[in-house]
């Protein structure tokens, strides 16, 4: 993208959230918005990005600024990917189909949840030109996971995202929001085997999450699918290194938007340790609390190849379907362009580690 006059509107993803909060019923909004426990981790994810203060370069030619990059070799127009979020029909009538069209229109990667309300095949057909990755959990019934990995490959998905922060789910889930009503009929076509009732409740399916998942499963999934495997839900360098030792092509530093267990480290704090441990052997991505272009710039400067955004894409979807999500992604890209120009960075690769430092923060978090 060529530098253009500054857009007149500020990035305000909070405005999308406020609009979504009024258009969704209160229980649905709470389900989408909340983390687990007292929301300590969800909120820390957001505030921790502010720890990283910019040390911008000047006297660098920023007549042209491009946010284009690649992820696992696929070109994207911006280093912001659509995070997998379950049951998008709760936010919009044709949920994942509308989200897929938005990902393709914005020319970025769409990550489809295993717990999507539409099948991987239907999502692919909705935007065949888009780049898609399929997110999945390892289930105790490994045949179910294997079948989905094969279906994803057949439907043209370019990678498998193995979410590994669900291992504790069988030990007790967080409660769904009080009064939450799922649209009917509601099914989870990616989690079912042929012949199973389409209305099998999600709670039965997630009880099958495998608490025995280990780094060796990365190899199993790669073998089943023939696709690169990205491991999502990593917060420590040693775990990331182990996943890469077992063939992970990418790592997503993530605490599931603070939804799995409250009290986890914020992803902005965990990211540098993971980047150091991976040491360029795989791509590192990060999600959690990214709400503005400056957060994207901070993440890239800390070594992320790209970021994922979860709730903001749901707010865009709830407000206006495909155009709403495109507006959210466009707002992030436009602010990223401004921040890059301010930092003297004409391309994502020029967002380097020296551009951010916690020491300049007037009140660094403990
Ligand atoms: C409503 C909701 C549903 C989610 N469902 C999934 C899921 O099915 N699989 C998964 O790996 N992550 C899931 N996530 C986590 C997101 O992929 C992502 O890690 C998180 O939302 C990032 O934080 P953010 O919402 O602050 O951007 C979900 C998040 C939300 C908010």
C-alpha cells in the first residue's frame, strides 16, 4: 500500500464492541466478551501491550508503506489474521460463511474453528479464493480428529492449527453465560462423524478433548493431514521449542483470550521469551487483547510474524456481517500504516526489536 493522506476516522474497535453489545442479546454478548474467572487475564492481555513503548526511527524514507507480508509462505495484505472462534452463528445469521468472505476480501488468513457452526467444506466454498487454516483440538477419539484433518486438506485448507490449551477442559469447564440460547437448529458439523445426530450438544463433544495431548501429536497431525501444523495456546519458550522440535511450522502465543484459565500471563509479556526460544526455526504469531494498529506494530517488533484477532472480528460480524469484519480489519491496517510510517518502517520486516522497550514506560507493570 502507498502512503495516503491520514484517514479521517481514528481506529476505534471499542466502538464496534459497543455496537455489537447493543445488537446482540445480553447473554450472547457476555458469552463472546467474557474470559474465565474475574477476567484478570482477558484484561491483562489488553493492558500489557501498553507496556511496550515505541522508540521510533526518523530520517527514514516512508514515502511508501506496505503492510503486506507472508505467513507460512502465503501472501497476505496485512499481518492480522482472523482467529478461530466457535459458533459464529451466534453473532451473525450465516456466521462462518460471512467471516470467510471477509477474510478473503481483506486478503488475509481465516482460521476456522473446529467448533464452527458450518462445515470446513461449506466455509471453503463460501470464499474459495481465500487462504484458510483449520483449527482443531485433539480428541480422545483420535479418529474424529484424523477425519477432520483429512477433510480440511481435501477442502483446500493450507495448515492445521492445533490448539493445545484445551487439555484441562475435561477437568472442568468454565460455565457458559447464564441464559445463553443457541440459535436452532445448531450443530457442529466438524466435530461429528457420519451418522451422529446433528444436534449433539457441544458439552458432550468437548468432554472428549484429550488431556493426553503432547508435542508428539504435532507429528501425528502433520502425518494425517500432510499440512504444516501451527500450535496454538503456548505461553512458554520451552514448550514452544519442544513443539518446534516435533515439527511445528508455527506457534501461536495465546491464552485463548483469557477464556481457559484466569491468572495466566498476558501474551504481550510471554511473546519475547517464545520468540527467543524458537530462534527463527518456525513462525511465531500472537493473539490476545490486540485492539489497535499500534498493538500489531508492537507484536511484530517483538518478533511476531503476524497477530490474530478474535473478539474484534466477532464484533464486526455482529454489527454488519462481512462488511463489518472488513471494516475492523481495514481499521487495523490503516492504523498500522500510520504507526509504521511514524516508526520509519516501510514494510513489516522493518519493525525490529529496537523499536520497543519496556524501560521507557513511566510505570512498568510488575
Ligand atoms: C467466543 C470465542 C470463541 C473462541 N473459540 C475458539 C475455538 O473454537 N478455538 C480456538 O482455538 N480458540 C478459540 N477462541 C480463542 C481465539 O482464537 C483467540 O485466541 C482469542 O480470542 C484472542 O483474544 P482476543 O479475543 O482478545 O483477540 C475463542 C475466543 C472467543 C472470544
